[in-house]
C-alpha cells in the first residue's frame, strides 16, 4: 500500500510532474465519520451533524495523463507573500 498523499493547503497545491496538470485529479480517499441522525416519526433519517474523525487520501490520479505516482505537492505562486 502506498503512503498517504498530503492534501493541498492555502500555501500548496497538487501538480502532475508528468504533464504539468494543476487542476484536474481523481482522488480516492477513506473517511471515518461520526454522524448525528434525527429520525422523524415515520423513521426517515436525516443527518444533522457530521464530524470527520479521520481522513486519508489514498491515491491521486491525474485526469489528463492518467498518472498515479507522479502527483506531487508544490508551493502555490505567491504563497506567503503579502499583496
């Protein structure tokens, strides 16, 4: 199993090192959540609150060239500088 891929942040983004794509990716992730359900009198559930307990990005695939092991996290241009 491959190592978890970090999520982009306010100062970083994903980039495909094979084709240069910065905008289109297929993301496979595992999420563990706790939900507060409200059931109405007929028994229909409604999720009123969701808390993410754990989330792991398992794979990021480039939508342009279908590359998997070539997606990297790079700094956003101008990140950390004042406008």
